[in-house]
């Protein structure tokens, strides 16, 4: 089951949203009561979906959103006049009171958005890592007569078979040959 962060000033609101999402099988919820807790949970648990109210004790939802990774999607739930104050068009908004069905459908859609965002903002390899992989491929090509594509596929397959990262597999190839 997907994990989402639920963050409201009111403990009652946190528990109510958690109950709806978990009972529907939509998501497992991590409850937070402050923006600082949300930021720590996002970074530690790599959660890409946050459901929150208009503000938390230490920051508004907009301020929190600006501090989150770009791969994180946010659903702000609140009364219409507060939602109208939010200027950020990248934050999804849902007017309260909200039905269970609307909340569940919105969170499911937001989880999918979070997955799509993650694909576009995956961390890139550093120059050093790229050079290490290139060296491993060069070595495989020279010693085993592989093409560049064959050497890359070899590294990928060994990486997947061992459950190691590509960079770790490239380092092992260089160390062993």
C-alpha cells in the first residue's frame, strides 16, 4: 500500500483523513502536526504525497510546499475562502467538507501524479559516477570484445541480478579486472 503524509493542525482532522484513506485501502498514512515533521518524513521515508490543511502551526501549506522536493505532490483541504488565498497552482485543492469518495479519488490521483513527478526528477549521476561506469564499459569492451551497448547491458544485468546499483557493479568490475 502507498504511503502518504497527512498533516493538519487538528489531531481530529488527521485521524479522520487517516481512517478514510486506510479503511478504503487507498494509502497507509504517516501523521504529522507541523511543517517541520512533514519535511523530515518526506526526506526520511521518501514519500511523494502530502495531504494537509491550509496552514500548520509553523508554516502555511504554500510555504511547506516550497520547501518540499519537486517530486512531491500536495493536496490542500480547506474551506473555499482559504483555498482561494493559495496562489500556487501546483498545489491541488479540495474544498471541505469533503465526501469520502471525493477524498479517496483525489488522493489516488495525487499518488499517480507523485509517481510521474518522481520519474522526471530522479537524481542524475555525478560526473565521477559517469566516468566510473564509462571506464568499466571500456574495460569490458577491451577484454571481452563487447560493443559499448553490450557492455552497458552486461553491467545493467549484473546490477539487477545482484540487487546492487549500477555504479557499485561498475566499481566491482574495475576492481576484479
